[in-house]
C-alpha cells in the first residue's frame, strides 16, 4: 500500500473522518476475509481512532476542513486498516511543521514495531530519517551510494549525495 505525498490522492474530501475510516476498515476486513460484523468494525474503528490520536470531535469533521497533518494521519490509518505487509510512504512529512512531522513518523515507527509492517519511506530530511529509521539508503542519479544502519550514517556518507 502507498501513502501519497499529497493525501488528497487517497481521501474523499466530502467524507467525514469516521466515514473514511469505516470505509477503509470494511475494505480491510473484506480483504482479510474476516466477517463484517458491526462489533468487529466498531472495535477496529476505536483502535484506529486511538492509534491516530484523533479526538472524538474530529470524527464528524469533513476531510476538506482538516489540516495537512490531520489528513496525513487519516491517510496512514486508511492504509493501515488494509493490513499491508509493506507500506511505501512518499514524502509523508512534506510541508508539515516539525511537530506534525514527528507525530507522523512516530506513528509509522509504531506501526513497524508493533505490527511488523515493513515501511519504505522516502525522506529528504536526514535528521528525521536518522531518528526514525533503522536503515538508510542514499541514492544519487538512481544509484545506491550507501546502504547503512542509521547510527552508522555520518557526514562522509551524506557528502557523497549532498554535494
């Protein structure tokens, strides 16, 4: 599953947060062949509301009225509801303030650690990549320049791609 740089690609702006999450949960349950019972759907909804740090008041809000960070969290929740083994996140924190960026990346890290979901994340902010990643791959002109554990990344590595 893919988390797009612009959440507008995967969100219906006229839906409420609750409608959008319910839709994704139902698709995820159908995909996993779980029975669609209201109790199961509601327990899944509660799980995602808590994981995404959404307040109860936000659930009835139209997506088009939400901030970029809130829309990104909803996009992550929708992808996660499909129970993917791999998530590709294309610049998931582009244009977000530092607090929202850290919240989004900590949510992805939590999904990775708690559920074993592999997350491939494209970031240009090296400090955030080092903080939230286990491994970094540096690319230049389509070629791998380095592939290291995050703690092994140093100035020499970075100078090879950020000249």
